[in-house]
C-alpha cells in the first residue's frame, strides 16, 4: 500500500531528525494528518479523532498512536513495525473524563521520554487547546516547543516521485474541468455541475484514479462571484451570468488546484476587461518564476501590473501546495505576497491565483506550477482565458 519506496521514507525521517536537532526537539508529536502520511504512509479518514505519530530523535522508527479501530489500518498502510503501532480504547473517544492526550502522555512517559524537549504542532487544525492542556498535565516534566511547521517546511521541496503524482493530479483536474464546463448550461442546477465535477475527480483518467480533494468544489455564480469561497446551491445557471469553478485534482493525496471563470453567453464588457487583466498579469508573473527569485518578487510583478490599470488585490497571490487532508490543500508555509522572502527552489510547487474580486463581481483563474532548474512547469493544460459558452446550441464554448 505504500506510495513510495523505503529509501524515500528513510530520507524524509532523517531530514526531520536533522531539523529537530536544529530546533532543540527530542520528541516530535505529529498530529497533522498530511505530515503523518508524509513520514509514515498512514492514510485513513481517522483524523477527526486524536491520533499522532511520535518521532523520537534517537529511535530508528516512529510510533503511531491512535484509536483501536484504526490500528489495523496503520499496520497495513505504514512502513513501521506492527509493534510500534499503539492504540487506545474507545473509552477515550468524546468522553468528559478521559482524553486521548492522557493516554499519549502516559505512553511517552512510560517509554522514558517524559522529561525531554517535546515538539508539538500548535498551529494546525487537529491539535486542540484542550488536547494541549491535557498533554502538558500528563507530561509535567517535559519542555514543550512549538514545532508547527517543522515537517511542513521539509515537504516544500518535492521528490521526483512526488512530482509525478502531481502530474497525474494535473491530468485528472484538466479532464474534470473540461467535462464540468461541458455540463454547465442555462437551466442546469449548480449541484449537478458539482456532481459532474466530483465524478471525474474521483474517477480519474484511464490510467490513474483520483482521490477526494481536501476542499469541496467552489462554484459561485452571478453576483456571488465576488464571494470566492461559496460552494454550490440548487439554483440554476443563468443566461448571461458568469460562473467560477475552483477545484483540485488529487492523486495519492497530492493536489493540483485550478480555477476558471466562464460566461454563459456573451460576456459583459466588464467581465471581458477584468478577465483580460487577470490573464495578462498571470503570464507576466509566470515569466518571472525561476530559482533564486522570491515569493516577494512574484508579488511585486503582479502589483506593478495591476497599477497600470489602477487596480489592487488585497489577498495573497498563491501558496505552496502538495499533500493535504481536509479542510485545506495548502501547505501553510510560503505565500506569494509582498514581504515573503521565501527563495524559490527546484521542485517547489505552488497554487498561483491571480484572481480579482470586487464588491459585486469577480474573476478567478489559477494554475499550479513547479519551479524547475531554469523556470517553471505547469501541471495543467486547460486554457487559462475566460471561457465563453455559446448557449445558442451552435457550438460548445470558445475562449474569450
């Protein structure tokens, strides 16, 4: 079941331990499911309860500690020895008197690490305030460190196999976007488009199956295009109205997000105008991507472009992406925005979103790129311009 060979897992573990040593961490308690997957291969929908991977700097293998009913899944999907899979009984689930962190702390203490420097992922979705307090109570002699991004930062530079999985995810999202655009016509319900999109994201291609993406499809229409994180409704698509589709192909938990804007029928002059500004700016930024440039440099190129049109964009221009689990497909590390001095290196991957949102409308176009030795590669090939659907029945669509 492992998506990578053992050598790659050992290299990841070694890099993690080197970083632990740099940051003064003896025991790293990983609760981010993406980081657990990255280091161990563990892949299951069990992250809604407390679970962790414990990396001990002077031990050759990590420990997986989680719910009893998930232990067999951990044994089947990870490279670590079965005796390193430790489970807690269901009495710890949603209990007012028992908490999984009580159990985790007890295990860490019993194996002799209760007085060491322990790193925890403070800033992530599945490590709660209550969990932290219970863990501190269970390990009163430990010295806690914030290690929120320790593994996330290591994940930023992808291996060749990781890049291959993202290429497959790119093929999946290209196909899913094309089939969904074909589906959308006046009178079709938004939920029907979402269903079409989900089918092709999961069905994948003839060669590669798809995983569930970490974010549900966003499909705002009409005036709702000013609200980028709306999902879908039972309303129907309307003649003359714009629509945005944002989604991601996902393969082996590796994401390639993509967004497009379409117009049902002839677009308004304003929609054509702001779409052309966004796509023109996208091309200018893509030309600046190369090793040694910074996220700040890319953002400055974009802002300089917008100033020519007296426009501004308050939100960031993109972010590092790759492995993820709900509720987000970002890596929570580098952001393409002014002030972020992250230096681009080969095999870093970013979701790049030169979108423009206003009070009553918006356009969104995005792509996912890899930094190469000399520039960049795109994971998707679907046209980036405004998509104009011919609703007369004569043609399917054209690129505006």
